[in-house]
């Protein structure tokens, strides 16, 4: 944590949201998504230092920050509360247990028991080339089950998000689903005992049940942990004078950006901590490898109980989702026509959101169905725009999913030199852990100092490009592996000698590190930014649901992967990787072209709903006395 005087230096005259802004009046800036500027104009009630059309006007919901301040003063991040780091530790432990088990699924399902093994472990004499295994169901079934796990664990966040935002709140939801995860881990350990492995079909059934239960718990915790972390910070956009005499802008957006950088670092520290799982499975069997993460998960309830009284806890609002859909419904009803072309044109016109605003109804004649304030309408508008951004992410996740098994199979066809093939996947979280401080402390501050606007949309675009380059590397490597394998059937991982020993290609397994490192860089650009974007663009009491919608894109990618099961076989890896590479890079261009104007209004969008507001009916001062 650092105080304002210790903040990372940023360049002068760099706007928080983009390159230095135009000197045009704020009200003349182009509207978002071809809609009217009604959601983000200056507050009529707020005291201002000058005319609303001047650069001396105080920005709505800021602490006396003017447009001129925003454009000319250096921007710094605020101090991050320690409570945020404690929630990140919870996610660290949860991710260790998740990756400490799922990283083993590929070998556990795909490979048979090694010679003489009853628990999946490899005899000491065979560990140079041997691979831990258990069920022997093959690559295709392994891929299908792992894809189902990924699909389900990114669908279940909606369950945890809806419960958190409407019933229990984020803290209680995390506590309850901690118990669910424990139950799933117990079933998983039972599935991998020597007794269970004597009956492979029974062990497979228990594995699938464990996947189901653990996915419900993991998805529900994951979607609430990040927003609860960010909830611990509630600073406002303001000016501060440093001990050096310099006046700076203390930026909530930059602070939330840093919160998510450190949160994602904690996630990947947990994933990297699971490195031991590969060695535990190889040397001691799968039941031991699954038991260790279960014990580590015991950290979670301890931290939650000890820190509860210090947390900032946002209360749920039972009707928040219903009210969101009502806002959209009111606006659509006002634009409806039996002619679909007319309806579409009406929706595209400016002022689409006006019918849902209480201020649009004069004389206090606000319909009873409108129970919200103007600010909430602005929040819904902002959320809809953010969700459009997330709809591009299934393509990103399709590329990312290749490191979750297929590249492990690639590694299995190379000379291991005693390295478990599923250990290589841990290069991704290790690389993320190393990259986050580099980007947080050096690269991003340097770009800001140089006046380079590396805004959220640009960062996510860069993520698409880099993950595409990772697939280029993987496609070229797979072609090389086909050529060097002793077997000519394009199945290097299944190549064996006459006595059924692995017959690996004469390639060092560590050359497969390239795609993992490139994917890690792409995560810093795309995934961290998308989580930050989901949090900053969602209404205060709906942040878990919007985060769940962002996570849903991974589930959609998993569903697409199901459709590609027939080509997710080793013989076709070369063309599979090449196809994903081309798709990712093309989508990067489309993504940037579609959303290139969004960042121009980043500051105003982020300020919606952060200041004084009328509130919802029933929560306003005096409502209970009426």
C-alpha cells in the first residue's frame, strides 16, 4: 500500500480516461453509443465554479475537480485499504484449491494407471519419462469432461451473483458456498482412492459429481470475491497537494485498476502454488494430490471470520435485477413500433433512456412503476454498454482454453527429463505473477508519463492480439513436433516403444513455454481489464451480476469448444491452433473498431452514481415517516 506521496509517477497533462481532452465544453462531447448525453451531464444542483459550458465547471460527483484539472494535473492512485488485500488472500486460497485439482484432470482422465500402480503414481525408476494416470479414458473424453467443468464453473457465477445482489450480500454468499466447496473436495478425494480406482466407472462418476458440486461453490465465490475486494475502497475523484507542493488528481479509476491488478496477482499466486500437485500425483498418487488443496482451503473460513467486522459490506436490494429490466422495458416500450425497422431506428435515436428518468415527468407526476432515480438510469445505460464489450470475449477464451489441456498433451509428446507434463501449465500463473508488478510499477506509469493513452479498450484489444500470437507459436510448434516424433501418426503423446514405454520426440519440453507466457501477458491486458470494467460500469448493488455476465463469456466459449470436440484431437492440433490465431487477430481489429470511442467518456461514466443522489423509493429520507 502507498500513500499519495508514494504513488507511482504519471505524466503531466494526461487525462485519467484517455489522451488530453479537447478544450470543447463537456456538454459538446460526442454522446456514448449514439445515445443522448443525459446520463452524464453536469449536476444542476451541484455548486460549480463557472458556467457549465466552461472548463472551470466542477465534474459531477467529484470533490471540486474541474474539467481543466482533469486535463492538466497529474493523476495518481489512492491508498488501497488492507481489507482489500485480506479478501484477495481468500481468493488466493480458493484458487490454489481449484487449480491444484483441475490441473490434474487431463492426466487423471486421459492416461491409464502406470505399470504396477494402484493410485496413479509413477514408480521411481520410471519417473524420467513416466506420466501419472488413472482412468485411461483418452484425450477426447478428457477434453469433454474438462470442457464441461470450465463451462459449468463459469455458468454457476450467476447463481452466486443473484443470491448476493438480491438476498444475502457478497460476504454471506462467500461464507455459505465455502461449505459447498468443502463437500465437493471430499467427494473428489474419495473418487481417487486406490479402492475407487479399482472400479474406473465408479471413480469417473464420483469425479463428475465432485466437479458439479465444486463448480457451484467455486463459481459463486469467484464472482463475489473480486467485487467484495473492490468494495473496500470508496474514495472520490479529488485533488490533493503532495509534500512536494505538487497538486495531483487522486483517481478512483486508477485505484480500482490497481486493486484488480493485485487481486489477479493473488489469483495466480494461488494457481502457481498448485505446482506441487503435479509432483504429488506423480510421486504419491492422485488421492494425496487432491487432499492437500482441501486442507489449504481451511484458510478461507478463518480469514472471513476474523476480518468480518472490518469489511465494507454492501447490503443487497431484493428488487435490483427486476428494476434494471424495468428501466430497459420502460425505454423500449416508448420506442416500440409494429415495424421492426422503425423500432430499431427509434432505439438508436438520442434520448433513448429519457422515459425511465423521474426528471422527465413534470409536476411530480412520476409513474408508480418508476421506483429509482436518474442516477440509476445512467448506471443501467453504462452497464448495457459494458456488456456489449464482454460479448467479444468468447473468442479470447477459446484461445485461452488451449493451455488448459491441449498444450499439456503437446508437452506429453516431448522429452520430459523428469518434468511432469501437466506441470508446464503452471508457467501461465507464474508469468502473470511476474508480469503484474512490471506492468503496475513500470510499463503503465511509463506510458502515462509519455502521454500514451493505453485505455481499457486498447488494453483489451492488445490482449486479443497477444493471445492470437500465442496460438501462432503453438501451431508452428505442433507442426515441428509432428515432424520430429518417432511415430508418424500425428499423435506424439501416444507414441510408445515396443515394450509400451513412452517414446518422446527429441525436443525439450520447455520449448512449449512460449504460448503460456504469451497467454499470461494477454491476461494482464484483457482479463484484468475486463474484470475492472465490469466492476466500474455496474450499479453498486449489481456488481456481482455484471461480473457474472463477464465470466459467462468463458462458459459460452466452453460451449463452442463442445461443438469442436471432434477437432480437439491431437492429429488436428496444428490447424486448430492456426484457426484460433487468425480468429483472435481478426476479432481484435473488429473489437477496437466497434468500441474505439468508448474511452472518451471514461471519467464521466465512472462518476455516475458515486455522489449524492435521490435514491430508490423506500430508501429516501422521510419515506418511512410517510
